[in-house]
C-alpha cells in the first residue's frame, strides 16, 4: 500500500479505527454502570470485558497472520506491526494510542475503586484496541519491500 492513498483522502481500515473508539465508549459506560449499579449488573461487566478481550485476541492473531503473509514480500517489523512505528500515518497512530490510553485509564481506575470484585475484569478490555491496531497495520501498514537478491 502506498502512503499517497492515505494522504489523498482514502482512509483504509476506517472500521478498525471506529471499533477502537466505540469499544472505548462501551468500556466507559459499562465500567461506570458497574460501579454505580447493583450487584446484578456485575455479570454484564464480566461478559462485556471478556468479550472485548476475546475479540481483541482474535484480531491480534489475524494481524499476526496477515503480517506473516506480507512478510514474504515486505520487511515487516514487530514494532511496525504491533506498535505502528513507521507503518502508519500519525493520525492513525494517535487514534489507536489515545484509545488504548483511555481504555487503560478507565480499566485501572475502575479496578482500583473496587479491586476484589468483578469490576477488575475491565483490565482485560484494552486488548481490543491493541488487536485492532495490529490488524490495521497488517492490512494497511507501510513496510519496506524486500530486495530481489538471494536469501
């Protein structure tokens, strides 16, 4: 993929960027309701947090598999694939970085308020934007082409 596509207004992987922010909003709502509501809401907190963790793990695995496939023709680095260093435009890096930071802040704050309850499951949820970022980089990231010399 060329950097010109992103600069010219094409926004590949927009669904992954939206997923990162929508999951941040969902986590904030679920954590707030879990802290404010009665004990009956806590299983919902566990279910949402666990689902976000499982979906994030699946997206991370998909990102790894796409990255492995791309590594045949391009030099895919771990920092580029999972941390978006040098493989994503600054806007995309900022979106994922802020989403991850907010989710960690929400999760650890909620877990600190009630540490030995089901609210502590919220610390699993930030896996979703991490997985989204890895999949974005694997599908749309910029990596250097491999040379045609002998391996």
